[in-house]
C-alpha cells in the first residue's frame, strides 16, 4: 500500500478545526516562486501548478521507467501547499490578492536527491511540455507554529486566523513572521470537485514563546 503522508503525519496534515501548537520538522519540496493574484486565469500561479504537478508525478511514477531512485518507495503525492505574504504586512490581506507574493510547493519524500530532482525536471519538460526552469528543490523547517483546519471558502479564512491568534496568545505565544516564516496553507480539497463551503485548508502561522 502506498505511503500516505497525510495519514502517517496527521498532526501536520489533518488537524482539528480548533487551533493547536505544533513543531514542524524540516521537509523538502518542489517549489515555484511568484507574484500576483492566484485566481488569474492562465496567470503565473496557474502555470506554476503545472510545473509542480508535472515534476511531482514524474518522481512518483519513476518506478515505471528506467530511472532508479535510491531508497524509493511508493507513495501518494502529498497535497499542494503555499506560503503567502505581501510587502509591508505580517500575514496577508485577502482584499489585495494582486499584491500576493508566494511560494507554491508540493512535498517530496526525503529519498529525492538533487540528481533525481534534476532528472525529473528534464523528464517532465520532455514528456509534459512544461518549462521547468522556475522549479527548485527547497528545504524548509517551519519550527514552532499555531495551526488550524479551516472549512469553507478561502475568503473566509480571516475568521479562522483570528481564532488561531487568540489561542496562541492565551497559550503564551506571540506571532513570529519574518522573511522566512510565512502564512502557510495546505490544500486538502480539490476546488474543481468540491463545493466552496466544504473546502478544507490547513492554516499555519509561525509563533514563538513569550
């Protein structure tokens, strides 16, 4: 049975719809950086998703071809994630989507080495006709965070964020946004197949002890 990161690491991918404090270890991703409204049809964000999924699934399906990855095990491709920020703000302003800066990413298993990543980028470019030059192999360690499951449209996230911040303060933590610690979302639902009121998104914000 394929390894499923969501099920094996429920504390990171399947939290409750009430805030909690979590310490997130280092993880590696295929990532693409960009700017602008993610809802723009055919925009930079939509093109980034093509690159991310193209490379992620090329690595997963390498078992079917000649390229052998040391330590490979079959797995379910983890959900899409995103780190979001706007110049001059801690957190994000959902009314200013055009000002978004972002890192969109998909987690990769630890067995993926640089040579495997480079191979997958070239293979995806050849087979899927994508331009992979924007993709990078990124390792991030979020560390101490407050997180919560948000159920509903993305534009209603501020209510969940407010609840998270209140909980963190009650527990003796303060927000710790920086140039490397961002507003983080993990998308558990496919918006093409699920009604907006049922969308499930993990929201995570960096904190530190007071």
